[in-house]
């Protein structure tokens, strides 16, 4: 389908884009917050308790934080070390996409599925703005692949690996992993009618290894919460960590106890349009084609098809759309299934020489490339103008390579794959090397940490008088900013306060004076607005944060 040289060249370039993103400043709030929580584990040598800003943290299991803490132990408390586990498990997820694609279809489908997964926009973002989703996604698709392998081949090693991966996925974000894995396997069993594979002692072995993999997380929850019923979490005492992760977690999110993020029942449908770029249009074609084929077959089994990917995607969207707590990265867990489904569709177009459809898809990918190119021009020559000649030269070289492949006379499917991958490479190399570094200059916490380091300000003397988050400052100072009351300040001989405009007025009204002040622009970098992106109106979208020295 595609030569090994080109395939591996594209994979190397994708990994280089991942590596470039590893050195970007951590984003607030989740990435920086989770990094601080893992940092506390290392500093206090406490790997059983999850603590967020001094408070008990129940929301997510431990695996992501353990992996980050282990990386910190090996490489030090640096931002790129926090991202190493996410990059490694994403490569594991890509290999699992290859394995599942090969199992359900053929080797070419598996190879293409891996590269589609690695270049999907939300997956690249998940190794830059690292949350729990990279670990969740990788172990979920590994588990699905191994369980499907067991159903097809009945090998003991596959159900052992499936059980271990399911336990690790469960230990990364809870019930959502078991839901998706369970739906995928039920869809596969329902379509293939291979229910007899469940009636085997090997299933008990798989359950045992699931228990082994999830046991450390369950013990940590038991130690932190079940042994301490006096702890109050979100206004409620007697919280069982084990009961929470097995039952209450999903109820709190679907029922709105965690808050409400969107009432839009089509949230995930229109969110998918951007999270799967540059493969969105081929994916929509693939879904439409697969639904038509299944109706033609009247859902009867055909060895040329599978229902695992489409069935899981449809059921996930139906259930998730009724949740009151929705965020774009919740789609990550089904992105590997989209990758396999899309790869199988493209491979079928190649095998059966569907020239008309390939021509349409090639046009769609040129359209996606044009959007990406327009976005790049907008970013590099308007939002944050290039200041480096080297950056401009590198961009021109990449553009020339893309133009070469656009004009090269070769099979349409080769151009579809190559142009799609280069669209992702172009967009994310500019984001990682130019846009994000410029954007994060407006994240006051990390910017102020540089001031603290340059001015040699003692980090143990920095306080805040309000309850706003200081995750980036906490991480880059290697120490959380402590809370202090205004009355208590008078008892201190030397105090640095990290304050916003409102706090600054409170300090003035209290009659306190300061002899040094450092000011940094502040913007919620994960919530971009037109005013911020427009250089002429950017100032009015910014807030200020101050570090003042009281005497």
C-alpha cells in the first residue's frame, strides 16, 4: 500500500513533533495541576495519597500520577519528564491500533490505523497538554485488542494481557475504561456469535489478572479514604474510595454532581469535527459506508466486516451525549476505534479501486490542507509574528516538501495518506515550536516562576491571600504557594505575596506597603478568544498578576 521507507519516515517525523512538544511550558490548569500532585508524591515520598492543593483528591485514580512521579524520580522535576509517560503510552496505543487493525482486517489496515491514530489532533494534543487521557486511551485499546485476539484465537497470553491492560486502564480514569472495553467486546461477540469463548476457565484467569493490575489503585483508595471516614469530600464524610471508583464516579459525572459543562446533546458530534483532524472527512465517509453495508446485510455476520469499532463508537456517543459533564478530550478513548474504522475504509477503497471516491477524498484532504495552511499563516504572520529567520526558513522547507508531494504524480491513495499526515505535521510543528511557547508567555504562573528564579527570591517566602490556583508557579518553583491571612502577614518579617488586582487593593486597604513589585500578564491560555488572538485588542483581554515584597 505505502512503501516502508515512506511509512517509517512519516512515523519518525510524527515522533519528532511529539518530542518538540515535550519541552513546552506546562499548561494550566490540568497539566500543571497533575504535575504538582505527582511532584508532591516524590517530595513527600507518599505514593498512596492523592492531594490537590492540600485537600483530599477523590476524582481520578492513581496510575497517571504514579507514572509521572516515577518519571520525576528518574529525570528530575522538569516539564518534559512529566510528558514522557504520555508519549510512551501513546506509542503503545499506536501499536495496539496496528494490532487490532491487523486482527480485524489485514496488515495494511493495521499500519494505516497506527499512523491515523498518531496524527489525530486530539492525540497529539494529549501528549502536550497531558492529562489522564493518554494513559487511559493506550491501555483501553490494548485491552480491546487483546480480548478480541482471545475471542478469535483463544490464546491464554492474550486474555492475560487483556486483563492486565483493562486493570491499568481502570486505574487511570475509572469506570469509563471498563464501559468502553465491555461495549467493544460485547459488540464483537454479538456480531461474530462466538459466545462460547466466554465459557472457558481462561476468562477467570483474565479476571484474576485484572484484579492484580487494579489492586494497587484499590489499596491506595482504601488507605486514603476507607480507613478515614472522617475525611470530608465535596461536603460529604464517610466516603469510600473503592465504592466511588466502582459505582459513584459515573453517577456524579452523568448526574451533574461534578458540575455541568454543556447541555448540548450534540457536543461530541461537532467536537469530533476538529479532534480527528486531518482525518475527519474520511472518517465520516467510513462511518456512512459501514452503516450502509450493515443494513444491506441486515446485521448478519460477514467475515469481511466487523462491528466492534462502529458499534462501540455509536453506543459511546449515545451514552456520553446525555452526560451533563462534557469535555473534548473525553472523545480520546474512542479515537483508536475511529482510526481502525477509517483505515479499513481507505484500504477497501484501494483494494477495490474505487477511483471516484478516492478522487473525492483527495479533494477533501487538499481542502483540509488549505485550512491548515491558512491557519498557519494566521498564526505566524498575524497572531504571533515570526521573529526568527531560522523559523521562517524551516517553515518554507516544510511547505516545499508538502508542495512536492501535492504535485507528485502518484496514486491518489498515496497522496491522501501523505498529504493528511503532512497537514498534521505542519500544524503541530508550528503549534509546538512557535504558537504554544508564545501563548504561554501570557501564563502568569510560569512567567513569574522565571522572575523568582532570576531574582533569587526564596520560594518558601511566597504566599497568596486568596484561593485562586497557582499550579504553574507551584511546579516551576518546585514548591506550592502557601495561603496566608492578611492579619498573619504582620507577624512575618519578610513576605512575598502573589496577588491579582483585587488582592492588591486588599493589601493597600490594610495599610501594608511594599518595596518591590514584579508584574506579569495573565490569560487563561486554554480559552482562546478573538480579542486575545487579535494583536490590536490583546491588551484588553489580559489580566495582571503581581509579586510584591512586603516590609
